[in-house]
């Protein structure tokens, strides 16, 4: 028997999860019948709005933004509603089990009613807080990377990193302009853009990515591709980024001379690039070909943290990545750990430092909870004792 298409299976799962929420909350909520019917109608509408928002790019321009905003907000609310409904069921089970073990009756009816009201109220609050967190300008995070044997001339060398801006249906030109202004205010030696800049084709989004031409670093602004560039037409976007004045490092490096000392800045295509174009396969070792041996500080820009598994044996000092969004909001932070070695922050893999940004924008629902967006100021410092 032929399996149904993936999109059909995803839609079916989505509908079943909505049914689960309806059956667990609506009958037990102490509200009048008209309110129950409003809840039923909303969940029915949500089954339509979420897939509509996910496919908004394919709609006519006059409707795509409205559909995206409505559908993605519904998706964010549904995510919290589902997680909290599941946690409520676990709580009710735990209370019942404790009462049964002690031989004491529990006031389950009261708890069921109160919690059935609390779940959507809390889901709405989380969604609104997440919206505020996502839409405000990313904070600046300063990270010192201790490097053994760092040449004194490179002490204090700074890299301003932005990552995962995801210009698309809900992130537009004013959002990008604010990011560029904040980055330029740091006066960094290098600006690094570590992928997933866009969610859509050049002809639709180039007016909104245009402010990136204003990114300014003492030695230039550099970019590497992320997986979303390959979803959106990587070759066209690379040409557009180059036109904007960004130097795209596709499995290659540049030599930067700072205060008389030399430093290697390399970049690779996304970890999955070879699946889209075999000629674009990510190659950390190849990106160092021809690099001068006396330049011992070697920095790699790579969209996904898992590139570190190839970068560490290749002899890099520091890898700067993004991709994970720090999880962005529950429950996705748990799933990130199944795919990537690091979720956020400065970590070490063997001799290699890896910094993973939580991202400067957001993907999908305009929602960030527990994973604030960031513009990162990375500073090279001597390691203690070295």
C-alpha cells in the first residue's frame, strides 16, 4: 500500500494534536457553552491557519504577509498550548497517583477545572512575551575566547557576529536596519554573518536585505551560507550578498593582518550544502589550502555547530556558528540537542573553541522564550598561563 505524502501525514498529525487539546481542555473548563463553542471554532481555524502561514510565500503578495503573521502566531500559540496540555495531564496523573498511594481522596474535579482554564491563559501569556522578545532588537553579548599562545598583537581582536536573521514574511527592512546600526556601533575589526540570512527568493526579499550593504568592520564584513540559503536559491543569494559588498567565504579563507600579526579567517558552505549541490559540499580542511603556516590563529565561520567535528582535526582555533537559535522556545530546545553538539554559548571540542549564537532574528513563529536573540561581540584574549 502506498504511503500518503509527507505533507498529508504532517497535516493529519496536526489535526490529531488539535483534537487532543480539545478533548482534554474544553469539556473540563468551567465556562458557559458559548465559550466552549468559541474554543472549538478557534481550534478548527487553527488547523487551517497554521499550514496557511507555513505556505504564505506561495500566495499573492497582497495576502502573503497577513497570512504569514496570522498563521505563524497561531503556530506559536498552538505550540505552547500543546506542551502545557501535555504537562497538565502529567500533573493530573501525578496528583491522582500520590492520592492513590496514600489512600487519600484528591479533589480532582477542582484541579481539572482550574488547570483547564490555566493552560490557555498561560499559553497566551507565553506567546505574547515570546512575541515581545522576538521583535525587540537583539541584545549585544560580549564573549571572551581565551587562546593559548595568542600573539600579543591579536589580543583584543574583535568579531561582531550576527546569525539566523531570517529575513522573510515577518522580518523586513526596518528590523534589518536596526541590526546593522547596532553592529556598526560596536566598531569591530571583522563582521561575521553566519548564515540563514533569508527565507525566500532574491526577487522578493532583496529590498529588505539591502541594509546589509551598510555593515562595516575594520577589515570587512564576511558571510557564509546556511541551510535556508539553499532552500531559497543559494547561487542567486551569494551573488546578491557579493553585490551588497559582503565577502562570501565558500570553502576558502582570507589572511588578515592586524597590528603586524596575521590571522586566518575561513568560511565553509552549510553542513548540508552538498545535498543541494555536490559542488558546494562543506570542506573545512579545503578552506585552509594555501594558508600561511605562521598564522597560527585560525577562525572558521560555519553555520552549523556540527561542522566542528571536521574543523577540530583540521587545526582551527575557533569556530563561530549559529543555526540552533538556542532552541528559540519549548519544546524545540530539546530537539536541537539531538542534532547538534552544542545549543548555545562558548564550548570546547578537543582543542577547538566553538561559539554558537542563539541567533539575531527568529524562524517561524515570532516567539522567543528562554533563548534571547543576540548580536555577539567576540573578543580574542590570551589564555591564562599562555
